[in-house]
């Protein structure tokens, strides 16, 4: 099954501690704890954007670069944002 996102979408995960698979379907999966974060679901790749493909100190990375599973991960607790 292929997941298709016709337009960019924004997903906000407010609760820390969720486990995430670090491999696309059909590949070996690793899990790790995730802090609160945003996800921008849109086709991205590391070559054209310069954004890394693994978690890093900058807080943003492309998970599953390239279509159809690519999305931008942004580690930031949305509850800590001030207007």
C-alpha cells in the first residue's frame, strides 16, 4: 500500500515518548523515543534542501527522504511556543 499526500499537510504530536520506526515499510525497523514535534508531510530530499536525514542538534531532519514517505521532522514542543 502506498500512502499518497496530494498537498502538504502539517501534523503536530504534543506528547513525548512515542516510539517511531526509523525505516520505511519492508525494511528493518529501529525504534526510539521521540520528543514533541511537528511533521510537514511533503516530498523532500536531502540533496535539494541540504536538510540532514537523521536526528541532529539542529532539531530538524527529513525522515524517509524522497517520495512517497518523506516528511520534515521538527523537534519543538508546541506547548512552549509563545504568541
